[in-house]
C-alpha cells in the first residue's frame, strides 16, 4: 500500500436531527420503535501508512444499555463526503448504545484497522423513534496497529527528535528488527500468552539527548498510556497536543522543565511526577485534572501553592511535595484530600506550619511525613487526625516534644520518628498503641521512660550520649523485639540481662522470648557478655487453618562491630548451629541491622 501521512482523526460529536419530509422515492418507513444512525470519521494528518481514503467498509460492534450481549452490525460501505467519511444509514431499535469496536477494510477487502473504544460517555449515542443520529468516532480509541504502522510512527518520532540519521537512534530501533520486545525504551501490553497487544509506554532518556520538546505527534500513538522523560537536561517543553492523547501516567525526572502549558488538560491522566526539574510555580493546569490519583512534585523551586490548587483533587490518594521552597500549604489540604493515605512533605526546609482544619468524618489519612522541615513544635493538626498512625518529624528544629499535642487516645498513632532533633529529654509517652519509637541522634543522655508503652516492639536510640542501661529498664515492654543502641560511644554500664523482659522456658530462666535483634555497633566503651540463654530460643507454636506448626529455634542477633568489649558466652545447647567455637561463638548474620531497620522504615 502506498505510504501516506493520513489517519482517521476522530472528534467526539453527536448531531441529532428530525426527519421532516421524504420524497416519492423514500425507503420503507421506519418501524415503530426504530431510529437511524450513521458512523462518520474526520481526517487529520499524523504519522501512519494508512489514509482515511483507504477505508471502504466498516464493521461496528455495539453494546446496548441493559443487554449483556454485544451487537455486531453488518459490514457497511463508507463513502467520502467532503472532509468526512460517512457510512451507510443503519436502522436500530430505540435505546442507548455504546460503540465498543470497529474493523475497517479497504476496497480490496483487506483489513486495515482494528480499533477498540474504552468505556466512556463520549462513546455512546441514543436512538429515538423516527430520529437520525450521526456518531463521530472519538479520539480515545485503542488502535491495533500492524508492525509496519508502529515502526513508521516510531521512526517518524526519532526523525523529529534526532534527525534522519538512524545511527543516532536507539540501537535496537531498526527496520530489520521485527521483535518489538527487544526494542529499547518501549513497554507493551501483552495477552495471557505473552503476545504483544499494543504499545503502552515509551521512555525518553539519554538515548534522546538534546530533545527540548516532546513532539506533538506523540498524541497520535493512540494506545500510549505511559510516558517517562528522564535524564535529559535540555528538555523543557510539553506540547498542548497531549490533550488529545489517551495518556494515563506522565513522569518527568531530571530535566529543565520550568512550566506546563497553561491549558494542558489530559483527560485520562491519573498520575504525574515532576522530579528534579525547574518548576518555579505550581502548575495551575494540574488543578483542573479531576482524575488525578498520584502527584509527585519533588526537587523543584516552587515557593507557593495556590489556595485553590487542590480543589478538584478528590480522587487523589498519594501526594508527595518534597524539596521545594514552600513555607505553608492551602488551608483545605487535609479536608479536600480526604482520600490520601500518606502526606509526604519531607525536606521542605521552609515549611513550618500546617493547616489546622482536618476532616470530621473518617478518612484514609494514616501517615504524615515532615522530615527535614522547620517545625519547632508538633503541629496542632496532628492531634486532630483520628486515623493517623505514623508521624515522622526527623530533622526539624524541635528542642522539646510536647507529648500532649499528640492527643494519644484520640487517634491511632503507633509509630513516631523524632530523629536528628536537638532534644534535651523525651517525656513519658503513655499509649498501648505505640509499637515504634525512633530517637536517633537527639543528644539524649538516657533512655526515656518506656513503661507507658506495653506494646512497644521497636526502639531506636542510636548515636546519642547514653552511658548506662538501668536494671529492668525494658521489663515493662514484654513485646520489645528490636533495640538499636549503636554509636552510643559512652555506653559502659548494662545489667547482665540487659534489662529486657525475660521468661522461664523449658526450665531455663531469663530467656528473652520476644527479643530478636540488639545493635551495639560502635559502643566503644561497653564491656558485656551476651548470655548463653540468648541463643537457641525454642520457637513457639503457630496456630492456623493448615494445622499447628512449631517455629524453628532462633538466637537473639547482637551486632557488635567496633565494640570489642561485647562477646558471646557459649550456648547452653551443645548442638547449637549458631554459636560455634570456630568463630569464637560469634553469629553469622543473615542481614545487617541497617537492613532490618530499613525494612521497618519502608512500612511507615
């Protein structure tokens, strides 16, 4: 087929009109409860090998409202009518129909298009008695393209960005390479047998060095759902033609993008990330994207967020605004964005206040991350958020923590992070819900009173100035599993049992049944021997639907790098697989403590 630069361009339009008169040669009158429909196409130039003029016949599949079965219409002729291609008139029963699919054929009977239309109100029409409707195929079609069609479009894209010299294109994008799965930077949707269905994503990276603007014709890749632009310092502009695309996700990372088109409105966009770029203002066009679910604005020079920025984001579930110059947030941030699970405002060095208003009804708000900001006190909003579970305020300007502002009992708070604040002390936190407390590098000289937290499981007080562990310090924390005291270089005095909760187990006393890890790395001044009973702790029975199961025995892992005074007593079990004389009874650790603690941080 002759290569041309045309493709049907589909514009959503319904026009209805009454038939008021018929001539003597009129066809058979419409039956009771019938109307008429024609299917029409507009023409527009894009990269393709097909021309709308090649379309001679079409077969349309409909779904009638109220019916579970699809209705496949007879194959009908299509003829030119000015700039349009118009089908024969078809008669249908009265009702509301959705256009699901169409197949187009040329005048030789060869199939040249197979297109699916996503579920949308734009793809419906209504048949009324004795009325005629014209249905214009919309833009948001899913085109099943031939390999040659896709190659032509991709080559056209490369030509526009990198020029006609194909040696400058991605190395695997070659005419002779028919295995699209080997083509770099492309993502395909596949069926259950791993056959390619359509092109779903393109990554523009250093292979497209020098690209300043995304080509407008990217919107003509009708199946494209995801675009990523990364590590192209020259990139600075998006085309307004993206409004015509079916794009769902747009990620822009490490570029010179300073703004978005004022009238940008990508209908199906649910995720946008602009990271480490040059935004100086909040993109106002994003406020009108009602379908957004995930927004990441990280590492930009944004200084202010307009008060109405979040007004239409009622579907949003993820919000990250990090490393900007903002000092405040819109007053309705928490009340409007009631579907967001975690608000992530970390490393905004000027941010020192939060909105006071929070939703009165139940929300999904469970996490508030404020690390690296400028707060001098716990924000008032914290105590009002009933579903709040995680509060992280590491690296702020706190000198004391007013625990009353946490409003324990009103919320579900179970994890608190106050690392890297210059705290002189930390009061007694009274809560049966708290399971994790992190107070690393706070200048503490003693471990806070933990007796009010019976369900505490994870405690981190690394890199402080703690000198001693009192007898029975952790006796009220029976479930305590992980303790991090690393880099407390002044720690020199600890009880023989380290003050942890113990039980008698199989006639052995002082067994730390719930403790799994203790980090003493860098405790240069400490001399202490890990007790024999801290090894080969018999596992408990786990009860479940598949029967009871005895968990294997385990040791308490004690990390002692750069803590030469910390040694191990020989295990009580002569067949111990953990403490061997050959390695001086040291343990071979499956994980570094940092890895264990990092996993806990991921959970927040």
